[in-house]
C-alpha cells in the first residue's frame, strides 16, 4: 500500500556527522535514544540516536509546521553529496506492510550534511514504532536499511515530552 506523506530523507543523497546543536534542550533518554526539545521547531520534542556507522537519525514533532519529521545525517556521505541545502528529492519509506513516499530536503546539521522529511500523516510515527526495520529508497541510489529496534519506546517518550510542552 502506498501512502503519500512528505516523509523522509534521501540519506545517501545528502549527508552528515552528528553533533548536538546548542539550541536543543535535553529532556531525557529512552534506551539508546536521546529525547530532546528543539525551540526552533516550536518546542518540538524529538529523539535521536547515532548508529555504529556514524549515521545520526532524528525523528519527532515539528509543532510550528503542525507535523513531524525524520532526518538522517552522516559525515561519510559528504563525499557523495550532490545537493545543496534546500534541494528536494523524492524518497520512499518501505516497511514490510506499507510504503510512504514524500519529499526530502537537503539540510546541514551543525556542519554535517544530511536530509529530513517533514510529514503531516499521523500514521508515519505509528508505522516506525511498530516495525523493527525499514528501507529508505531514493532515485539512483541503493536502498538504505534502517534498524528501528527500540523506536517504539523512543516515540512514546517523544510523545510524553511533547504533551508536557503543551502544559
């Protein structure tokens, strides 16, 4: 099943090395995931984790745009980067039972190139939470496997954090 939702990143298409932005507020942790608040996104709570290959994954709320985001950054991708910040590319999140497609936007996080996808489809975080793996598909690039183990609790922590922002 295909669903259109501005969704993820063209991770290998863009790139980045993780670094904690100075304007993030630490909220807590959930397993290997850090729970943070981004004032620039309207006090949006999000989770992030750095994987063994150096990829930093971020996902969470973007209240000022009334939705959420998924982003990936990895310094190793810099050599293959062909996009400038703001460039757009089509991507698909392929789960075992569903697929979401959308538009990613090249973005540099603290000097590290990568990309993010904004989404306003409430089913996206639920699908991430209930699966242990997904593949990110972009044009002219090999599929990028993403290990989603632990994301269910991490997304729950981001939801709890976001609920407290409204208080």
